């Protein structure tokens, strides 16, 4: 019983130990906050990356693709069975997009993607990322809505024009534009972010010119026109700044890869797996089947493999931050070691009296180990509560700091997040608290061992 009484007394009266408690508390709280925010960012990023890409992607090594994509999809369905939920053919190529804004020409390099929108929506979150100029959801379709047909300068001029000849010319211009196909462009491409505000520089109804290569021994450049009908807003600047979607059949025809009967070539097949399926095993199964169909022609990968470098970079960054932040708790451990060593020297006479009264070696050792455990429990407990509260109210805290500093601490326009994403992982909180307790106990082992080895007679000679 005396061990617990002394531990409690030292904890209440030895205010110098508060430095160690505060160090442990700050270390634990900081690690919980950083890990929760990093985990939240990582989870959001993975969700959005996965939403852009299907579970498994089959690509051809040939840039011009393959025409027997229906046979390939049937082969995939045969070997995968119920593990495959949906598939969508895709054609991707690089292109230049040009349009005019306020009389000024704008030219951008883009990734042009030909898709069947309804089928593509079945393989991922494509439909969730489609918005209009107001940010409202639009259906996965390339049909040109009436509101877009009227949203062009010629339509506005037609309303105020009385000259029959001019009205006819404007109407022909409008009909010519409306005969173009619809296109969905990246949100960041169609908007300019200036001084905290988004300005639309390619509003719906804007006629864009697309230039991309045709197939053949000597590829030439083909030109096509399209009307902007909506925007692709995934929240990932890599995609929102250069992706342009157009009808697959139209792209096949313009690249001289279609026959007009829906049998054109594609260079990608997006495969959505049934929930719970092991994607690595599914990828290996599909890869083996397609290798038998056409050796060394197809490349098969999961969405994580396609985004491997980016996901690996985030994981490495999180690991390095954990190591650096854990040094804070390690510093607290050295503080406990120094404080306990001083206490052993200061309490040498008291230790001698305890031993003279019958305290055992293990009992004296237990006093200091229990004291170290108490400091660790208090520091890590308070730190855990403080860290979890900070994470819970992090967006309110961010708002308060923004008001105080006069500038936005977390700019949602940069990350496309309405608030700071967080994700509390109980296992992570447990190992942080457990690590802090381990360091606190480990730091008290040497002073406890030194105190337990003192002999009563030698200890009382310090009197």
C-alpha cells in the first residue's frame, strides 16, 4: 500500500514533474491531430482517385487501340464471372483545345477521353463529379440541353435583331453550333481562380475546337468542334485541369477508328469489381486470360497501381511525420529520466529509512516505476482527450484562427474540400497512447533500479 501512497504524493507535490506531463500531453495530442488530419486527407484522396478510375483498368500497348473490345469484355466476363459488376470501353488520347473568351483566344493541352457516359458512370463515381456552372449535378449525357443552346452570343443577338436577313444568318449560326456534340471539360480548365474567386472562362454553350491525331501510318491532325455542356469536378487538380470528355463514337469516327456501326476501336476498358473482391487476384486472372487471347498486347492494373507513386508519397510523408513527432514524446522520456535521477539523489535518506523499516528492493523499485507510469497515464490521458477534442472542433478552430489572422488558414478553393477532412483511427490512437506509456515507464527503469540497489546503512550516511 505504501507504494501507491508515495506515488500519489509525489504526483501531487512534485510540480517539477509537470514539465514531463506537459511534454507527454503535447506529444500525444499533436500526434493524434496530425494522424487524424493526414488519414482524413488520404481517405478523401483515395476516394476521389478511385472515383475517377475503375477498380481494374485494361489498356492496349497500341495507342490506336483494338476493335475487338466486345470480345475482350466477353473474355473478361467469362474468366471473372460474378466478380465483375460492370465494364465500359474508353478511348484516350492527347489533344489541344482552343476557345475564345472575351475575344481572346485560349489554347490548352488536354487529355481527351471518349466514353459512353452511362456505361462509364456504372464503373465509378463519374456521374458524381458532373456539375453545371452553378455547381448543381447534371446527368451523365452528352445531349445538349435547351438552356445551353440558348447560352451563346448568337442567341442573345437574335432576340434583339429585326433584320430578316441577319436573323436568318444568326439562326444558321445557332443551328450549326447546336449540331456540334456536347463535351464535358475539367472544372479548373473552365474556371479562373483569381483573388479567392472563381470566374467562368468557358461557360456552358462555349464552342471549343479540339485538335487530336488520327490513326494511320503517318498520323495527321483532325479538328472537331464541341459545345461545353458541363464540368468534371473531382477535386483532384491533375484531372480537373486537363480532362475533356466527348462521345466515344464521335471520337472513333474522327480518328478514323470507327466504321459508323459502333464497332470502332478503344484503347482502354474500365472494369468495376463486385464489392469485397480481391482486386489483385482479379487483375491477375484478367491478365492471364488476355495474355492467352493476344500475347504481350494488353496491360492490366488496379486503380492503386495506376496511382501507386502518389499514394506511396502520401504514405511516406505520414510515416516521416510520425517519426518526427514521436521525438516530442522521446524528449519527455529524457525529462522523466533526469527528474527521477534527481529525486533518487534527493530522497536517498528517505529510501534508506524505508529499507530500514522493511521495504523490499522490489518495493522501492515499484515506487519509481509506479511514479513513471502515473506520469505517463496522466500525460497521455490528458493528451488523448485534448487531441480528440481538437480534431472534433478543428474546423471551428480553423475558422477562429482565420478571423484572428485575417487570412484563410485552410483554403477550400485549393483542396476542393468544404472543411478539413479528419479520420480518427482507434488503432492509431491506441498505439500513440501505448507508445507514450512505454517511454514513460522505460525512462523510469534506470532510476528505479538505482534506488532499489541502495543499502540502508549507506543511504543513512547521507544524513
